[in-house]
C-alpha cells in the first residue's frame, strides 16, 4: 500500500489542501492520502480557538466523498506536541509493509519511511512539497 501523509493544523481545511492532495495522489500513484490533523503543531502556534476535535470534524466533512482522501485523528490522542516520526512509526506498526510518503507546504519538512524505518521520516530526501 502506498499512502501519502499530509500533516497540518487544517485551521481550517480548504480547497487548496484538497486539490493538492488529489494531484499528489495521482502524480505519485498513491493508494490514498491521509490528512493528519495536528493536535498541537510543534512548529507554530494555532490562531483562534478552534480545538483539534473540531478541526478533525471539519476535515472529515470536507473529505467526505473524496476517493482515497481521508482525515485521521491519530495525533489527537497524544499528549503535547506531535511529531511526524512518531506518527509514521504508529502507521507502520498498524500497516506492515506499507510505503508512507509525507509532505506538506514548502516551508515544512517532508520525508518518507519504508519498511519499518521511521528514522527517515523527516530526512527530507524524498516526499512532496507545495508552495502556499
């Protein structure tokens, strides 16, 4: 299974996020793109008072009916800041043999982990990025 991991605060999710995920899914022949809603992003303060559960609900509603695009609340159960490497470790444990590619906006790190090697998750050697 080839899965794209798109992390962000999604505060709020918008058509630009969805369009980019559709294009990445097609261009990289991914089976799906998982929007990983951050509970507490490590790289920025969240604007407004929109809690993580509400941002997840908005993402799930926005992605309803989108083929191969879905939102996850995996990071919402973790205390404190959440890091991509921890998320990739969890996803690989739940999906043995999966190939997980990650990315996001150009200012954020991207990377890939394959075959149970989450140490490469933030290596930046492969993945996808888009300009805002």
